[in-house]
C-alpha cells in the first residue's frame, strides 16, 4: 500500500497581490437592508446587481493562479424604490462543503498536480479538482447561474443566494460552458461555446428561451489541439471566436513546465460559426490575445464588426509589460473572403468592456471599460461610431467592471469600487448621459467586496428574481 500524497504547503498570502489588499478574500456572509446612500438613488431603477469573483473559502494551499483559482462568492446589491440592500454568499460546491467540514483548504490550485485522496475526502471526491464557478453570473430562463471557466455552472437561489447544485441547462452545457455565454435579446436564446482538453476541443450549443435544449453541443471543425478561449461575441448570424495561440500543454506540465503555452508562431485564428449550422468560416491573423469582447454585429455588407480589448499576449496569467498591453480594437471580418481589417478605437489600456446588454448582437453605441492602476483608476466610456470618450476619474478607488442599468425613464451605469485607504466598498450609480460627472448615488456596502470579475444586472421585472 502506498502512502497518501502529502498536501502542498500554504500559499504565502501577503506576497500574492491577488490574495491581499483590495483582492483579499472576504469570509463573512451577511444580509443587510437599508444601506446608507450618498446622493439620491434613481426612483426609476429597480432590480438587482449580482457579481461573482474568486474568493477562496480557506487560505489556499499549493499555488493560486488569478483569475482562475479560488472559490466563488456572489455579491448581490438590490435597488428598490430608492432603497438598497446587500447580501453575499459562497457558492457551495462539494469541495467548499468538504473544506468547511474540515475547517481548512483540502484542494490545491488548478496548476498543482496534487488531488486529495479518499482518506481525506471520501471515495466520491477523491482525485477530483476544485470546481471554480467564480467567473461570472448569468440570468436566463428563470435561472441564476454562477459560471465557471468552461465547466458546468452552479445554479443559485436568487432569494437567499443558496447553492442549488450544478446545472447543465437541459444538456446544452453537458460538455461545460464558457463563463461568457451571450443572451440574444432578439430571440431569447442563450448561445455558448466550451473548450476541452480532449476532442472535441471546441463545441458550441444553444439554450432555448424557456431553458430547454435548442442545439446540443456541436463540435467546431478545424480545431485539432486543446486551446484556451475565454469569451465570445454574437451577431444575428454568427458566433465569433478568436483563437489566440494559447495551448494547453499537458505533457509539458507533467514534465514540470506550465499548463498553458503561448505559441505566437501559430497566429490567431478567427472562427465565424454560423448559427444556422452551416460550415465555419475561418480567418487567420498575426498573434494577439483577447480576454473580453464588447460586442459584435453584422453590417449591411454582410461583414462582421467586432469590438474587443486586445492584448499582445495573455496578461493576467503572466506579468505584461506596459508596451505589450493593447487597447480597444475593432475588427471587420468578411466571411466570404476571410479578409480581416483591424483598427484601434482607443489606445488606453482598459479591460472589462461592457455594453447595454439589450443591444447584444446589434450595433451597440457606448462601450464602458475600466482603467486601473496608480493615477489611472477610471471608468472609460467609448463611443466608436461618434469617436468620443467620456471618463470618470475615480482617484484612488479600485473600480470593478461596469454594468449597464436600464431604468424605466433613464439609463445608468453601475460599478463596485473599493477605497484602498479604509477598505470600504461602495456601489456607484452613474448617469448614462453624463458618466464623466461621477456617481449620482453611492451605496455604502456593509463590508469590503474583494476586487473581482464579472456581474449582471437583473431588472425587477425579470422571471429570475423572486416576486417581492
Ligand atoms: Fe471574463
């Protein structure tokens, strides 16, 4: 009988920038009503903002690779009749439940080769990896889903944020799902892709408006190695995927190398996947990387217009020099010839591009983004058609991803920001007409919300929220 493997040593929290300061995990779960507000909350804005992000339940062991590692914590800010409330809960995967029973971390990071044995976690969980539904939240067909990176999501109860269990959306997510599926506001469909370490390496599928299966996972032909693809864009005709040369190198990792290998010689492939199931249209360009798309649409000539944040290579997983960071770009892709024309919309280094989600797959107007770092914390609002830029300079505040807030009479943008001076967090509401003027209302949250990832606004009339 061989001895059980020894669990790895604890991660040094103080020397990991993504486990300390504004990123430090929040372990308290609270529900607080009637939050203090500076300014006046718009009376025409009723609904709930949900936000997800990596938040390890216990101090991690082994390694911690931001933004992929960590357990999920979902934060909820509800606005109703000019008042605000807040709650937060961990997403309780079987791993979080087992660790809570033990009182410490059992699973290591995703790049560690260690998995716990049956003596620690029992036969069912032995040899498993930590599940990580910590990237995004999506509301569709009456469900609130905590999304993982190309795994199945966890469904949450929007009322008490309790974890209801894993959900494959009637089989559409049987192989997993990107954390960034796109809800087509015209058809009500939730369109998604997933990538895998084994064939099929890439597949796409569609959830019907009622939550049923519209298209089962369908392999994307022409992909012959495991490749990482984080986000997608959607037009009325196509799913748009940019395949940067970031390859999963399992043999390399088993030999002590890194899990992901950047191979610029491969260039970046662009797949236009017709939503009617006809053959994929491919284009190829010089190598670059995209974490996030703003949006895409079909233009009158049948070309695909897509806006995104460009990186020279995948920063976030590695340090990226200032000059290697990209800006906001637009690509115009001709599906017939494969020709790609790329233009720079802004050379500011920003991330987390968001639009008015009601315009997904159609021309979108404003793209809201975040600029971060000393002296440049800001929300930056670009209008590519009008070639304008509006900036709310946030001073020292660490600002998170913006989200569009459609009110009954006016439109707004919202974002959580944390003051690194006193570690207080607020949900700021800005006028969509004049966001550069800064927040018209700031909700004092009852505790620090760690700097995190993606969120979603769910209007009070949505079937996802419990009736009041
Ligand atoms: Fe993302």
